[in-house]
C-alpha cells in the first residue's frame, strides 16, 4: 500500500532529482523513481567532500550507472564553514545547507519539475 502510494507521488511529479548518498533509503528511492518515471526523467545528485568516505561516492556512482540514470557529483565545501566546523548540535543543518543550496540550480539546469 505505501509502496503504491509512493509510486503515485513519483508519477505525479513527472521528473525528480534524487539526493543520492548510496545508502539503503536513497538507493531504494532512486530505483523506484527510475522504474516509475523512466531513467530520462530521473537525475541522481551525490555530494563529494572530505567529510564523505570515497567508497560511498564510488558505490553511488556504480549504482546510478546500473540504474542508467544521470548522476551528478556535487563538490561541497562544508569544512570551509565555521558553523559546521564548530561541531555544534546544528552541524547537520549547515552540512545539508551547503548541499541543498546547489540542488535547485541543478534541477533547473536539467529541466526537472
């Protein structure tokens, strides 16, 4: 039931940019999006920086290739942001902000809804 509901949501979106870490959740979403919308209407975006292990990025590249979706690597520089480096409880917000600040530009460039 929930899987069908998610499929309907994806169908209604017509195209998607999946923030793809290569983890279980985002791999599942990327595969479902590709199966639902077709590989030409799905783009995966993965962050690459010193804070992400290179094996995770390599795995994400491999899986995106297997799913035949376009895969964009976003170079992030969260280690340049003192708000992230201070390692306060909101550090995840600043890390994600660095990544998400680039996503709307990518979606627009790729012609995604």
